[in-house]
């Protein structure tokens, strides 16, 4: 009986047998078949009340109702204090409906969901006898079949109604949500979002580190012991203990003692081509009564799960290969292997998907997938990076407090009280003037009415003559006439705005006003002068709604200052020097194109030179207003840094160490508020926002950073919604010097966000939107787009701005299985995929 109870404990630890805590006193678990030593598909409630130093426990399983001596009761009597230690935030409401578990099925998009439902009326007693288990088989929106343990023939009852509402509450993350198709029933109970699993590490008997699979190895992998291939058809009759044998019950492990008795037990070895029964040597563990000391088995190519179930390395690596190549949930892969066993008429069936899932997660943590988040071309600190959020998220009900993205504040975070929001940092501070300039410049060439080839009066006469030809001709000409008049009225309105625009520009800068007058003033219109498109691009950027530092970053300001200094002596200008310095203005594409145009057409005019000086002063002033603190030093000693340290818990996994903590900015509005994710912005600025990032019941996905060669340099999990802070904090906490180029979907908002907080650190960084995400940025100036800079500086063409989309497209293969995983498993599953993805890219570079 003790051996059978050990099977039960291991089944609970490996999640083969669910055992969940609903309230401090109520538990729910799978029933247990003692004959087959396996969990059944039936669910039971257990009630445990503290009594002195022990517990009084009752169970609704068949054995528990008969003699109060079932494994559920024994498990809690012996292990409740260690597996379920008291926590303050556990729900203590017996009238709650709990969503206990949700499992994938072999059918795509169909799940089995388990609920624990209280009695339909509050006046009823709330003992476990009155609680019902409701099962749902269908999609995760509520469609499908419902079954209640109190009435197996009912398709709808008060318990099912409660469960249907609970499902909608979890889907919508709204405790007021209801299922409109549920019918009538009590609505007074709300779902609890916390169901507690027993504390377990899912450790296996095997513990020695393993090299990556041969098909995923790279040159930077350290030298590892190479496990041999295990031939399932020529397996040894007995697997013997050696000096590496241990038990995983304690840390450090309890090791094999050659002076203690050795026992033999039956075990099953599973491989790709079949399974075989064998014998294994074990030893009683002196520190626990439920486990045995067993061999590690790395030296023979096996993974020892629990001394009874062993799997070959190639079997486990096969699943890793499958799911990183195409979308392959655990249940689909185990179904394929099971059918393979059956097709070959094997004597043994394959293990369940739940057991294989637990074994694989334990195995993959031993595989050393490190040193693969660095491109061999770009190096450890790439100068150009692409950030992109991915809707790869798990359910919020699995969200744990240990999740620590780079955005999280640390108790050693620096408090920066001098950082405040500086208003009106656009090139032109006046919003009305910016709008008027854009209105004047948008549309066809500015022409007076009498200059038009077909003026309105002439059109009217022509239309009158044509009216005599018949009603059909009149109908066909009225619409074009109205359209032309509307265009003429719009043209007239634009022309009337010009004097006011010039006057207001004079108050901003006289040279800027003179340049606008030269290109678009009344005299230019009278002379039918058509200004070059480069001037329109320049003024549209000057009148853009984004900050002036989007037009000029720190490096561009240095080049512009040198250019302005060289042009001060206009009596004897050094044309060679001016031409050389003008060629260095490629980081200000609109100004670079205008200056190059004037150099080719008679020389740079004085109003253009004055405009250059004004742009420099405006940018330098904005930079001075923003910089309150110097570039931060490296705050954290990274000597001996372990890249894999705690990423399974924190959800932040990067190829470079954390060297700073994210600072605190107490005087910035909404600094600690939740990101708006999904809500539209209103105003003159960019209207594109985070409109399609995840479902309400899921976390915010992950933020990935890529180099131009589609190598992922790291990622972190987003607890709620994606925001600029995810990019800002990732760069600030990991990079010693900010990258020269950051490509991001919302770079138009990221630039002012970063420059407000750490302007000195990000002063020389170019923030740009890639071509793939340019759609929707209708109100952003051209300085916000990467293609604008590529036209002026072909060297930027090496930046593969689609690298992130290529990588994200691969990551989306695992979106479905991750959505139903716990936090730790979702992080491990994602990290493994990213490592394998990177290794395939790096292997191609090594050829």
C-alpha cells in the first residue's frame, strides 16, 4: 500500500492527478484507481478542517465515503502543511464558483473545462456534499456540451448556469459578465480567479546537465559529455545504480550509498519506435518515505523520471523539434506516437499527454540552451535593434507575483525628482500655426483663380451651352462642375491663409518666414513658381506634431552645429567644407534634401542658412531643457552573471545581463498607471495605438528584441498591456550605451517617452517605424519612418526591418499551447522555442 501511495504522490507532483485548493478548507482532485495506479476522469471534493495540530478530513471519493481511508485524505494528513502552506490571498468564500482546470483535446479549438459550483441558494449548507462538479466540452467561448455531477442527464440546471457565467467571467476578465445563452438561474455568485496547486518542483530522478540536440548545436556551446544513443530494441535487462544515483526529495540531493541495500523494481522505457519493460536498481531514501534513490541514466541515453517511467533522449528531442518547426500541441504529438505504437502492434501503449508534458518540462530544463541570444555578426550589443510585441500570452489567472519585467521598480531604483513633462517641444510651439502650415501645403500647386487653365466662369459658360444638348448631358456635367468649384474654394481658402502664416512665422523666426514666403508666398504664386518638393517635405516636418527631437537627435545636432559654424562667413565661404559638412546631415533627411537641392541650383540662400541655425537652436534648447541627469553608470555588478538566473520566475530572459534598475519618475503624469492597450488616442498626434494586442483574459504577451538577422536578443513577459515602457526599460536596463537605431511599431510615441526620461542616454538614438507597420501612422511626420532615412543614407538599408515580423511569425506557432499553460511552463516553453529559433539562424551563419 505504501508503494501505491508513492505512485499517487508522484502523480500529483507531475500533474497526472490534479489536486487543487479552492478555499482554505475545500479541495478538488481527480479520483484515483488503486488497481491501475492512475487517475480517473472523475472529480471529487475534499474538506479539510484544522483540529489542534492535525486535521479532520472528509472526501467524496468512493473509498473515502466507505472508510475514510483514501489516498486524498492521507495526502492531506501527511503533506497539507508543506504542499499547501497558508497564504493570505486565498479566497475564503464557500459560495464562489471556481474554474478548476482546462485541458486541450485532440480536436483543434476544443477544450475540457472543469468547474466546482456551490449550491444554487445561499441558505443551503455549503458542505462538499452540496457542491457540484460541472464539466464543459467545447470551445473556450461556452459552446459545446455541459454536464453536472448532480444530474448527469441534465443539459441545463442551476449548477450549469453558474458554470456558464463563470466561464464568461474568466474569458472577459469581468466579474459582472454573464452568458446570455445560459437561461435562468442564480447570478449572485461570482467566480474566483485563484485556484491553488500543490507546491512542487516537478523534479525528476535525472538531474545531470545535457547538451543540446545535435541538430541545434552551435560553435559557442561548451564541451559536454555526449550521451550515447539508446537502442530500444537492444536494451539491457537491468539498469544499475552508480555514483551519480540520487533522490530528488531534498536539495542538495540525497546520493547513493554503496553500503546500503539495493532493491530492484520494474520499469518501462519509452522510445520513438516502441517501449520495453526492464528492471532498475533502486535504494530506499533515508530522508523521505515516498521516493527512491535511482540512477541518473544520462550515461546510457535515458531520462529517468521516477524510477518507473524512463524515456529516451531522442524521443524527448523529437517533440522539441516538432513544436519548434510547426504548431504541435502536446496532445497532438502524443496522439501521433500512440497511434504509431498501435500500428506496430506493440504490447505497451504510450504514456498520457499530461504525463509526457510534465516529463518534457523537467527534461528541457536540463538541456543547456544557453549562449544563443547573440548574433555572430551584430555582436553582444547590436547598434540596430527591432522591437515588437507578440500576442503570446497565458491566462491571467496563472499570473504570479514573481513575474518581474524590466518595467518593475526595484528597492534600489533611483528616484529622479527633477524629471518632469516639458510641454510644447514641437519645432513650432503653436498648434494652430502648425495646422495652418499643413493645410496650405496639402493639395495641388497653389494657383490664383485666373491662372487656372479652366476657371470657374469658363466652365459655367461651357456647361450652359452643353445644357441645350439634352437633360443627360446636363446631368453628366453638373457633378464635375460642383467638384471643380469645391476645389477652387479650397484653393482660395489656402491662399488666403498664407499672409497670416507668414506673419506668425515671423514671430517664430524671420528666416523661416522668409523661406516660406520665397517658396509659397504671394509673389511666388503670382509668378507661377512651383517650389521643389523638398521644401514641402521640410515644412511638413517642421509643422509635424511630434517633438523637434524626432527631426534632430543628438548626433544630428552635432553635425548641424558644424555646418552652421562653417556657413557664418558668407563673404568668403569655404565651399568644399560646406559641401562636405552638408553631406553629413543625412540624419535630418528633410533638411539634407533641401540643402543639397540649393547647392545644385546656385548655392544655399541666406534664409535657408537662417532656418538651419533656427532648427539647431530649437533642438539644442529642447535637449538642454530635458537633460536633468547625466548618462547613468552601470549600477549592478555583473561579475559571474548567469544568463539563465531566475528567468523561469521573472519572465525576463535576455542575452545580456541586467546592469541597471528601472528608475522611478514620481513627477511624470500616469507614470505608474496601466498602459492603455487597445484604447484610441484623440488629438492632433498619431492616431495609431495598441489596438490589437491580446484578449482580455490573457496577459499582455511578450516583448521581443531582434537584430537585423532575425536573431532574438531576448524577451520579457508583459503582465497587462504593451507600452513604450517595455521598450524603454529593456534597453535602459541591459545596454551600456543605447543602440544607434531602434525600430518599433510605435516609435513616434517611443521617442518622446525615452527623451523625457533619459535624454542623455538616448540622445544619439534614431527611433523609426518600419515599412511593415507604417500603415495607420497618418499624422506622423516623415522623420518617424525608417524609409525616409534609408533614402538619404543607403547604409541604413542593411537594417532588415522585417526581421522581427519573421521571428514573430515563427513564435506565433506556439500561441495556442501557451495560452493554456501556467506561468512558469509558458516561460520555459517560449524560451526553448526562441533558443532553437536562434540556433537555426546561427547555424546558417556558421556554414
